[in-house]
């Protein structure tokens, strides 16, 4: 199974004013939320566990990114790519 989803976190996202004031950075949990939404929408799966996640490069507001998912349920691998390459990667577990 492989799937992909392009997304962008807008500068008006409610998490940004506090993360970090004056130089907003998209929190990793928001990226994982995008992943969870993709898995739910495309496959009907619920993300149940983040086995590991590495946030390789900062994701700034308005950055165009793409989530790529590979593997077979219940354990999947994901990467989040931006213009400059890999932004995050990891493994998750899902449940139907």
C-alpha cells in the first residue's frame, strides 16, 4: 500500500502564535495530525501509536509539503517531504 497527500499549514493556524513567538514553526504534532487525517480519510484507519518519529528539518507556515505512506497495516512507514527534501519520517501503527 502506498499513498500520498499534499498539504500546507496556513500562517493563521491557531498553534503558531505560541510556537514560537516571532518565528513560528509548525509543531510536529500538527504534522502527525495531518498524517492521521490522511490515514482516516483514505483508508478508514485510526492512528493508534507513533512507533518513532524524527523531525529532520523545520516546517515553516505556508510550506508546501507531501506525506508519503508505505507498508501494510497495522505498521506503516511515513515520510513528509518539502521543497528541500525530507522534513520528517517515522513509523506508526494503525487500526481499521
